[in-house]
C-alpha cells in the first residue's frame, strides 16, 4: 500500500506531500489541481511502462508542465507587500515525482537538457549532439528501503547515465550508459542483481486507472466483443460483457446481483454469447418485455455497469484510481456507487477524484475514508488544513 505521494514542480503543484490510506478521496473546487494530481500519478505509472518521456510530450512537453510560479512564495509576497516575482533559481528546475510504502520508496526527477544539448544514447559511451533539445531527461532516480529517503537507506541510485546499487557497504555500478529517456524500470534485464527494481516495477504496473469511460454510440463498451476470460476490465470498457461474465463465474456473483438491484431496483443482468463467440450485455428492467443490449442502454446505466465491472474485479490491483466516476450518473445512483467503492477498498487501495457532493458525502460515511480537499493559494495547489506538522516526512534525493 502506498503511504505517501510526493509531487513537485508539476503544473499547479509547486510542492505537495500527501498521506495516503486505503480509501483516498480527492476533492476541491474547479481549478484546484485535482486533475493535475491525477495526471502526476499517471506519469509515475508511465515510468514503469517505459513511457514517461512520451507521456510528457503528449502533454505539451516538460517545459509547459513545470510549475509556472516562482520557486518560493515569500512571506512578504503572500502578505501582498511585494508583487509575486521570481528570483534567480536556487535549485535546478526539476519535475519530481515519488511515492513510498512501508517497505520501499521511489522517486524520479526530470529536467531539460543542459545547454550543450548533448544526449546519451544506448550503445554510446559519450553523449552525442542532438536536435531533440526539448526531450525531457531523467536526471535522478532512487529506490530506497523504508518509508522515507535517507542517503543510508538507498538501494539503487541513478544519476544521469550511471546506475549504482548498494552491495553491503560498497556501491556496485550496474550501468554506465543509461539513455536519458529510459527509466530504471526499462533496465530490469540489466539489473538482475537488484530485485527491488523488478518488485517496484511490477507493483506500479499493477496500478489501474479508470478515467471517463466513453458512452457515445460508437463507444467500445456498446459493441459486442469476442468473449475471453477477463478478470481486469480494459480501461476503455471494450470487454465489459466478458468482464461481467468473469465476475459471474469466478468473482463475487452475489455482490454483482446486489449492486445492480441496489442501483436499479427490479433490474438484473445477463450475458449472452451469440454464435461466433461474441459476448453481449443483456439488461432486464421492470416494465419491459425484452432485455436491452449495451447499445440501447442510457449513458448513465452503461457507465454504472462499467464501474461495477471495474470495481468487482476478481483480480484486485495494488491501486485502483477512479477519475470523476460520477460523470453522467444521476445523483441517486451515487450512494450505491460509494458502497461499491468502499467495498473495493477492502480488497485494494483506492483513489477517487470527485466533485459530486453525494458521492463525497457517502464515501465519507466510511471511517477509513481519507478525504483530501485541495485548494489553490497564489496559484499553488495546497491541501486544506495541512500544516507543516501534518505533512508526512519526505525528502527528495537531490
Ligand atoms: N504549468 C502550470 N503552472 C501553474 N499552474 C498551472 C500550470 N498548468 C496548469 N495550471 C493550473 O492548474 C489548474 C488546473 O488544475 P486541474 O485541471 O487539476 O483542476 P481541477 O481541480 O481538476 O479542476 P476541475 O474541477 O475544473 O476539473 C488551472 O487553474 C491552471 O491554471
Ligand atoms: Mg479536473
């Protein structure tokens, strides 16, 4: 389970250290930084898939994702005695992302190339000149044991192209020419002697994100699909019928039945397999003479079924992230959705970003719910009520 998430210099997040529990609820007004925090978590996940550099490019490049405010907002600036202004930077400009659980922590720092524009490529022992001067470079990565970084607890450390692992009291150099676009996790093959890298990579790869399922008429979830056993719903919901059938066969069938009738009293669900192996959802509603297929369901009903399939997964991930799951659901459905989310949080760590007051109120009924309210203060995302003392311990390696 993640205990701490730390983000620095990413969009509206100048510096943020968040304590996490089993069920985490992120709320706050428009523009407070909820989506930015969600995106930061996604970027961390991309690191373990080998895609952090491309993910940053698709967001408009590293430079545009840097916090656009001053490095420090001084007391005099915050009291309005002087204008908000930037001075000369005290530290190098880095986007930093990190997390820690009880056993291990990980952090990554990304920056722009130095002014020479040279770039380290695999197979080259010296940097080569490059025109890709906007490519983010991974400057530093560390894996440490325990919840907080300390130089003495570092297990694997990457500085620029050099990766080292601690061997007792010595450091062993594992790689000297790591490409500045590759993370530690891309090097697992070369880092056999460091099981922590593999362990953390598998942990991060297990994170599951669900963000705005499509429900338009062409949405993947509306089309029948070839049915293969599906313990994990695809993030676009294309295998909805197979995922629901998998829950019926090997998951909690009773919970599935209950959650459907909790949300739509008098309704039930069946999956039919047509010749050719295609699976389709059949939804039986009170008052209708025949069932409705996924193509005929309302947006809200379909989205609810997608959330049900995601949350009742027979193979819970280490972390499940739901971004604004309330979209297009009627407020009356939200208490049922909250019960489903609370139930899932008993199987895996859950992170929910939400605006919907009924969902928020219903989730907060759970005493385990860690409600984090964001606000923007001088353009910076902050946690409402978090004083210096409430902030979990966190140190960046740099
Ligand atoms: N590079 C940047 N530096 C500073 N602030 C930024 C940067 N990029 C975006 N922002 C700010 O981040 C805010 C957007 O945050 P975000 O999209 O996370 O809001 P949100 O809480 O998800 O809001 P909503 O409820 O409307 O979805 C905007 O106010 C925008 O001004
Ligand atoms: Mg948002």
